[in-house]
């Protein structure tokens, strides 16, 4: 492990990182800008990932709630599974209908 003997990693990182590009004044744009993303940039695969992730979150919330309210938790788990599985099915139908 290199750096100070006290073990303060933040000083080591700040010394070797070079800082923020925008703070340096070089005018380089940020790599990720929320305003630059449009619906056409996401595409079917990105939408599939987003829907599957949403289904997984719904299912995990349902699993947590099922500890307290079993019927509601099981319902949310079921909805999460349906949402997560509908995503790849919809993608396959889209690919079959419109091609790769």
C-alpha cells in the first residue's frame, strides 16, 4: 500500500487523481450528461434491461413486505416476476417482427 503512513486514502487519491476536469478549466465536457440521452439512444436492449431491473426491484420490495403483510408481499413478488419475465419476451417478439 503506497501513500501516507496514517492510512488516509483520500489524500492519496486526491494527489494522484488530478482532480475534476471541469474544475481544471480545460473545458472538456462531462462524459455523462443527463440532457444528452433521448429515447432513440436507449433502444430495445436498454429498455429490456430497464424493465427487467424494475421487475426485480418490485419483487425484492415484495419479498421485504411479505415479512410483515404476507398477502401484499406475495402479490408484489408475483407482479415483479411477471414484469421481469415480460421484458425478454417482448424483446424477442420485437426482434422477430423487426429483425435484429
